[in-house]
């Protein structure tokens, strides 16, 4: 089975080891390997296994095992195609590690990849970097199918794909994440994607240790997200017996952080990370080189797989999740509306109680909480400010509202222009001037189409002073 998994956090490490001239440079996976070339090839595979495998003991046992089989003639007369299957089976027989494999791979000097070839890569644009389907079922249940977790090369693009999917799902009542048949990919995109389901502070997730180079790496969630976080939304993750590596990682992490309900079949059990090593012009091996150490369990899903909380067939996993999501989604939405009402009532009370000269802290806090919940945005806050300024004749309160907008949206020229207008009406001319200048400065930086208007407003306040 073709294995696409790369479980470590760095780019694929390709080490080229060109064996002695006794290995005849032939092409074609059906080419039969002569005995002398086979001996060198097996010895090279054994060497890499002993030196690189996560467990020194198992690496040595696997290396000795295939060397002994070679001495007994077990690989004599095999083609590259047949050797790939036989050697993969033998390496896994000792290690029981799904990341251990051997395969025919003819080495060719390749020119730099063209833009088109990158776009057509099956793990790139042509598969939307793994985020292959996003939709909303009835009763406002969100669904996201992740076919793979792409390659390190596409990290930035994959983050944008994740952002686009989450923008569609951000107002749903529950989310079903489908990683059935997901073979794995790049762990960093798993961590980035998970960040949407937790509060802003980074959460340490997992460590990876490579024995051969005595190196440790780790992944954590991120504070830097462009979209809305959903720390309390019900989540259901679908898995099956073909979910592997980074696909398993998502389910394992979310399960042990008590952040999702896992539904389906026990997964592959490929918890170790791997690298690829070339042993001849025609042959490569994939060796598990990184041990995964989860922050909660202090171990991983290696060999055991991710065990679902609700065991069912792969076929029944989705309908099972939909039924559960509909029920939990109703409860979630009810609590969300309740929290919205509480926040809006706090804001109303803060507005009513506000008097000229009083502290603005309560209004700023209340409006910031409403913004964080998605109840107010820049345009709505600006409209509220003008309502108090022009219709309710409460210019002091309007000034405070506009100031909140400058705090929440410091890169918007328009909010500083509006704030400056209220300041001018309230005869705070020096502060008004500074904020009109700020509006012009930001507008120039952002190529704002309203730059001319902001400059005109600035000149008016200068003439007024």
C-alpha cells in the first residue's frame, strides 16, 4: 500500500547513498536483481534500519533479520517490485511499525519544479491542500472532510485552506470532522487546525524525539488565527482502519484533550514519524525515525491505533455522528444565545449608566466582549457611534464608542477618522488632530480608496484650530 505519511515536523530528509558499482543501474520495477547487487542492497537497508529506527534494539533485530534471510537466499531472484513487498513485510514483522516500508523508486536528476507542477501536486492546490469538502447539514451541523494533511512545502497554503473552511463553519451548532481514509501528512497543519477549537493561549500538544540524532521537536496550538475560535462547539471526529499517522494524531490529540467525541473504527496505529532514505538508484526505504510523545498520555497511538469512544463501522460513522451532533448542537446553540443575551444586557446597562466624565472602562470591556463573541464588528460599532452622535445627541458616549473601535481595529483608517470627528465635536481639538493624522497615515499605508476624504477632514481640523 502506498504510504504518504510523514509524521515528523521537518521537511522530508532524503539521504542519498549510492552503493558500489556491483549494483547494476537498471530501470523498471520488474527488473530482476542479481545476487551480488541484492547482497549490497539488503546490507544497506539493514544499516539504515539499525542506525535510524526509533528503537535501537528493534532496529538491530530488524537489520539482523533481513541479513539472515539474505544469507539464506530468501531474496534471490526477486525483482524490485517483489522485493518491495517482501522487504516491507519482513521489516514490519520485527518492528510491527506501519511506517516501515521499501519501494522501487528510480532516481532521476530533476529540474526545479515548475509552478504548474506544484499546482497539480495531489497534495497541493488540486486537492485544496487536504481540505476537500466543507458543507452544512440540516439543523446547522457543519461537516469537514480532510483527505490528508498535505506536505511541509504547502504549509502556508494549507493554513489558508483551513481558514476558509472554518469561515464557512464558524456559525454552525456542531462540527463533524471526517478523517476516514486520511493517510496522514504534516503535523504542523494538524496543530494549526486544532487551534480553532481552543482559547487563544498556546497549548503544548506533542513532542517528537529522534534517537539517531538526539533531537527533540514539539508542536503547539497557535495564538495567531485570522478566524473565529470555537472553544465550546461540539466536535465529532470520524475515523476508520485506514486513518493513519497525522490523521490519527488529530483524533488522538482531540480525544485526550477531551475536546471531541471519536466515532468509527480503530485506526492504523502509525504513531512514529518517518524519513525516507535512498539505498540505490532504484530503491528507497521509509524508516520510522521519530518517537511521538503525547503531552497528556506520555505515549502515542503507535501499534494500538486510536480507539474510538463510539465504535461502529466506517459506513455508519457519519449517520451516527449526525444524530449526536443534532442533539448536542441544540444545547450548544441555546447556551450560546443565552451568553449573547447576557453580554448585550451588560452593554446596554453600561451605556445607560454612563455619565460625562465617568470612566469608560465598563463600556470598553462590554463592547470588547461582544466583539469577541461575534456580536459586533467594525461597521456595526461605527454605526452605533453615529447613532449616539447624530440621533441621540450623546456625543461623549459616541466618542467612547468610536475609541473602542480604534482599540479593536487599530489598522483601520476609517475608525480613527470617526473617532477624530467625535473628538472635534466635543472640542478636544488637539486629540482630534492627532487621530485625523493617524487616519491619513493608515490610509496611505493601506492604499485606502478614501484617502482623499481623510486628507480633506484633516485639513478642515487644521483650519479650525
